[in-house]
């Protein structure tokens, strides 16, 4: 009985593993990945079902490549008239940089500073009864813009040679800056709200 249960468990595990490995992927030009199943395709679009069984029709001009049966097929074509100004190899590096930034980049330090600075602003806004502190989240976010980004978790990058490619680094930096800017604004706003509440409690 125990042997039969063990065999059934191993069989189920194998099916699950095969299903996960066989999962299709769409890699968008912005570096984002959509996992699921490719139901079909035409010259202009993909029919796709995500992991939540929601179906989409996705225009091919938004896609860089698709992966089916662990094989990647590139859809992107160099065409300056269509707005595809980068040649295929350069675009590949650029999109892979964006993809890796989506998967690996974090802005923990920016978030912590945003919470602290926003918290201080919220605290004194209530304590001093002054609305002059309201722009602090926006000011803090703007101040983060000039700083560059670096590749996080290099050990997770599939091919270390990418790190020597300018287009890869440009793609990575674009997404990393976008994530950092968004997180700076969110964290400082949250910090301001928390600081305001603390001041309400402390300075009744």
C-alpha cells in the first residue's frame, strides 16, 4: 500500500515538473515576462492564456521573443520605419537587460531613506501645523534621479558576458531607474503618513 502511494506521489511530481518546465513565455520589448500557454499565433498577434487561465490577444509588435518547449524564438525585426531602431543583436542585449532588472533589481536603501525622510516630514507637518512639508515625497523622488544604478545579484545573471555590453547595461538601467523612482515616491508617501500618525499620538 505504502509503495503504491509512493509511486503515485512520484508520478504526480513528475507530471507537475514536466508541466512547469513546458510552460510557455512571452518576453515583451519592455523586458517583462508573461508565463502561461501559447494557444496560437498569426502574422500579427499571439493568442495566449496565462497561469490564471485568462486569455489574451497580444500584438506581435509588443513582443521581442517567445519561448516554447524551452526554445526561444525571436519575433523582433529591425525596422526603423516601424520604430525598431536598434539592430537585432543590440535589441536583444537591451531587452535582456530590462528583463534582468525586473527580476533582480531592488532599491532597499532608497526605500528605507524614503520612509525615514517622509516620516520626518509627516511628523513635523502635524507638529508644526504646516503644509510646507507636503512636497517632501516629490522633492525626495526628484533628488534620486541623477544617481546611476548598478547590476544587482550578478550571480543570478544567466550570462556574465552581458555585463560587458553597453546595450544590456542601458536596458537594465532604464528599468532599474524606473523601479527606484516609483519606490522612492511610494515609500516617502507611506513614511509621511506613518510620521503624521505618530505625531498625532505623541503630540495630542
